[in-house]
């Protein structure tokens, strides 16, 4: 056995089995598409809380997944070991918006497809998904739902407030009614006319109305 045989290793020999050009090309395409996903996420953000960390995760996830799939597809034994290694990973980060799951799976899918060498599929598929998300995100909702919380001193004030609601909204429904010694607390769900909320001022000026609170509602609040 020679000195070279001692340091001879199949691990070192496998390093030359991948193509540097293919690796750089795949990661470059993954970076471009990851940035495209990042831009779509910013354009379709419906809330006011923008998460720069989550946006950066979308780009990094595309790159990391591409790198992993390239390694898996080049070696069958490595692919089996990779499955076992990834099976112990647990992701416990809370998802704030349901649509964020779409972007996470989109980034993963892009990395898998590019790592498998199907770059045209990743480009065309991402373009179609991006256009669809933009079209649905930019669709304006004219009749925004609201929750109106009223504090009434007596039943007459409650009746007058509901009549004002009926005249100034497209639709309303009483969600809850709480009667206490100090008065009546009324919670209603409503849809406005032409996004106008001036009727709240009229209700607050009615006799027997102590307070009127209007809250934007999208159906995702939990008690």
C-alpha cells in the first residue's frame, strides 16, 4: 500500500462527478426565479405588515432546494441518505397568512424542478403562477365587510341605530347582543354602500348611543 492509497477516498473521487457549469447555471436560474417570487409576494401582499425575513426565505429556499436536488439526482445512495436526514427536520415557524403557504411551496417546487434539470418548466410555470396571483390580488372588493359595535342606553336607541344601518348599508346582520345593567351592547356585521362610513357619525349622534366602533372585518378573526 502506497502513501497515495492511504489517502485515496471514494468521497474525494465523487467531487469530480458534478458539472460546475450546470451547478452555476441552475443556481443562477433559481436566484432569478426566487427574486421573481419575492417581487410577486410584495405585489400581492394584502396586509400592512411586510415581513422582510419571509421574503428573503423565499429566495433562499429556491437556492437551497436546487442545490439539494442536484446532489440527490447525481447519486442514488446519496438520495437515500438525504431522505433519512430530511425526515428528522421539523419546521415550527407559524404561518401568519394562508397565502404564505402558496409562496413556500412555490419556492420549493422551483428548486425541485430546476435541480432536476427542467429549467423551461420552472420558468414557464412560475410566469403563469405569478400572473394568476397578480390578477386575483389586484381584484378590488367594493363592498368591504365591517363589524360595528354599539353601546346603547335603552331599547329606543337600539331601534334608531338599526334603522340608520338599514338605510345606509347594503346588508347587515346582528351577530351578538349583550344586555347589562348599564345598557345594551350590540355587535353587527355589515356591508357598506360605496365604501362610505359616514353613517357611523350619524349613529353616534343619536340620543341614547354612548359609543359606536367600526372595525374592518375579513372573516379571519378568532375569538
